[in-house]
C-alpha cells in the first residue's frame, strides 16, 4: 500500500508541475527555466541532506551506483527536461504532457532487453494502449 500511495502522490505532483512550467516558460528561455529549477531543487536537497544527516551517505556510494545515478540525472533531469521545456514552450501543455508521459514505452523495451525482465501480454496490451493514446493526442 505504501508504494501505491507514493505512486499516487507522484501522479499528482507530476500532473501539477507542467502547469507551473508552462506558465513559467511564457517569458523565459527553456535553458534558463531548467537552470533555475535545478538551482532551487539542488538547494532544497542540500538543505534536507544537511538537516537530516543523510548527506553523509554520498561517501558510501560505490562507483557503479554513482555512475548509473549520474547517468539517470543526465538523461532525465538535463536532456529530458530541456527537450520537455522546449516542447512546452512550442505547443499546448495538454498535447505535450501525454506524449512525454509515454516514456514507459522506452522503459519497458529497455527493461526487457537489458534488465532481463519478463515479457507478458499485459505489458504488451498496456504498451499498445499508450501508443493508441499518443496517436489520438497527436491529431
């Protein structure tokens, strides 16, 4: 139940965030928007880490874990968000967000190919529904 609650919270937060981004980008270059977002979040994370004492956990990270987490940050927080901010700047939020939210298509394919996760018909059906949704929104 805890995982489901966190997933619902994520849905709400990620559902609200594009509206803030779209409004913030009206008079702002996407790079500047991303830089500001990154500075604010970095400050909050740093403060939280100091106040809770969790920042010391960075010293315990092994190289492989650190490299993969850094790679995730580069793909998601840098490249992904920069492309996303450009898309939001150029088109309607209600068209961009559903397309962006189709990222599970990539995740499922990579997880099946490289993580050895098991295929099942529910994953295929879900993937087809996502593709259908993208095609409908694109029109």
